[in-house]
C-alpha cells in the first residue's frame, strides 16, 4: 500500500470509532452544512440547529466556489478554512514538504495558520507513515545533564560552525558554514570551498553588514579557529570588536550541533525529493525551511523571532485557497478574485460603521514623535513593528528559560516492547554512511531468540548479528512487509550501501604521525583535507 492508503486506513478507523465526531468533515457533510447556511441566509428563519451551525461555521465565496470558514470575531482578519477528510492528506503532505519534513510541532504550528479542523491527531497519523522521517529520527538515549545558555538580546552571542561535506563534494564546494543567533535561533547557511578562516570571515562580513555583528562569536572548532576569524574580520573592518566565547562541549552546548543535524536531515530529504545531488543549490531552500519552521525551544519560528512576522511566499502565504491560487496568472485576475470575496460579516461591518468627522488636528507618535495625520492610533507603523519584534524576542527568551528547566530534569527513555513483524530503526555508524545518507536504516523484526535477541532484515538482506533491544528503536507503524525480507546474510554496511542514494560509505580518516606530508596519508592521497576525527593529538600539514 502507498503511504496515502495507509494514512486513510488508519485515519478512517479512528474517525469511525468516535461517537460524536464534530471535527472531521466528509464531503457529504461539508456540502450539507454549506446548503444549510445558504438556506438560513435566504429564508431568514433560524432554528436551534441553525444557530449552532452559524456559531461554528461561516461561508465565504471565492470566485464561484463556496468555502466553509470559522466565523471571524470583530477585528480579526485571519481566515481559517474547514477542509474535508478527502483533502486532509494532500494538505498535510504539502505542508510537510514545505517545512523540510518537519516534526509534529512544526506541522501543527503551520496548519493552524490556515485550517481549523486539522488536528494534532491527524498530523501524528501522517508522520507515522513517512519513511523519510522514520529513517532520519534519532535513536533513544539516556537523558543528559545540560547547562543551557539563555540570552536577552539578538546578537548577544552567535555561533559559527562547519559541516564537513568532503566525502560528497559538490563541484568546488566541500563544507557548509552554519551561522546561528542564539536568541532567535535564526540560521544562515553558506557553501564553502575550504575551511580556512579567511573564507569564513568573508561570508561573515556579508552577514554582519546586513544583520549587524555579535558581541561574542563562538565556535566548537576551537580557540585558534575563532581567533583567526576575528583577526581576519579586523583586517577587513578595523572598527569591528568581537570577543570569542568560552569553549564548550559540543554535546552539552549543542544548539548549533542540533541545528547542524537538522540541516543535514532537511538537505537529505530535499536532495531526495528533487532528485538532485548538488547540495549547494539546496542550501538556500533549506535555510528558508529551517527559519520558517516552528522551533520548540523559543515556541515560534526563528523568522518570527527575528522579524516579528511570518515568512511571505507570494500568494501561497495569502488567505486564498491553494486551488484558487494555482489558477491565477495576472494581477487583474487577482483583483477580480479579491473583489468577489463576499461574506456576511463583512457586509454587516460595513453597515455598522458610523460616519465620523475627520479630525483636523495632526497627532504625533508617542514613541518617535513623527506626525500621524488623522490616524486613530497613538504610535506609527514603524514603531508598532518595532514593538512587535521586541515582544517576539522577549517571549523567545522566556520560552528558552522554560526549556532550560525541562532539559535539566530529562529522564531516561524507556524502550517499548517489540514483536515479530515490527519495523525498527537501527542507527548507522558515521563511518558507514556518507553525508547524504539518513542516520538510520529501517528493518523488520524477523525472529526473536531467548526473548532478548532480535534478527533483523529488509528487502536488501538480513543482518549477520543478532541485536539486543537497546540497539534499535521501534517505529510506531509497520513500514516493511516481513514477506519481502531477503534471507541473504549481509553486514549493516553492505545493506546501507545498497540503499544509499549518494553511493554509500564516504567517511575517511587517517592516523598519521608524520604530519601527513606524503601520499601515504589516506586523506592526502584521496585529495581531501584531514578532519577532526584524524590523528587528534598530532600536528598536520593537510588542513
């Protein structure tokens, strides 16, 4: 079965079990409500049932099509649509792809902007059957003792980090620079040819000239790397003064490290979805998806925390239905659609507005003192936007403080029981995968020995060794048919290479003790630079 068929099989099973379902609407029920509202409006007779319907639903006409929406309260302009059960999967699928295969929190935040009756329950069902999401999820581990960092202003502290993509180079590009502001979590990505501090500094200058420079610049690549960047920045901008942050363990202070992993996951799914191996082209889209997606730490998207508004993506971000937007090609067509949008609440509002005499006295903005003219407000638009941004960042700080308390008391995750036929995720070691591969490989449980050792396999083969329960994570739904499992014994690396989209194992490291001067060095002979996993205690000339 396809993921769509699996979704609706599970979805309708849950819907049918509900005795009083008032959220999910079939196409028949949807049309009945539309007809009921039209009859009430034409006849003017309102029964108790009609009052209940009008309290929950309203009708808006777009073009020649009637849409059910949530009745708007006075002053509210955000239209929320009701959607039929038959269209829920398509909406969830489009939203899921637009935020880079984001999780349930990001999807819930995104669908609530435009739809009223898509529940968290429907989102969770959809995510169960997304194989890309199941294969990239992290394996369960024990809680960590973490000392979180909380900041009160944008550009108080920013962090720069590098993602090593040498094993999957894209033309002349070998690295990805990740720059993140710690308060807003706003991320900026740049492809790099090398990991030299001079090249990093040039990209940072471009960012600083738009967003300003931070007081503290931090990196987990070490003091020497940050100091060299700051020196190069000073040469290009002599009035710039930045200090480097204290060294922190990359796992305990993992804001950027978690962002790095999220970025790699988004990049993997973007490459797979677009059938494209040039990851440098996908960075700009991944950056947008990362910044527009809901961030659980600050309880809003990084874009909202930075600019005080949601990302605008043309008419796709408007309140018009997707099917209407697809038909528009000219400005005239757009104007005609907007003029055709008719609703009772708009007409009532127009009739209820009383005529007011124009004031001849020019007001001044309480904040900046500029002239407001006859506007019925005490502050100008720019000051209002400034206050909105400050409120978003203040609330981001409060959310980070709440998250910090939860992180300190994270408990050990328990492992659920596992049966034959269940689909499980096995974490793939870094040395056995390339940068373009998921973190996990999906298997089906073939057999269980002594109630504690599990034989795992998929369509590419069966693993040589038996696995204990704490070596894998159980998926919530069966994604692999046990009848399709190939009995041929293979290693995890062999199976991962056969499933790989980018060629499989791509991690290389050397253990040289002679500064990597000759081609005896695996990295030098392979034409790549040594990385942090190579000879950690020795000097190197191949960096």
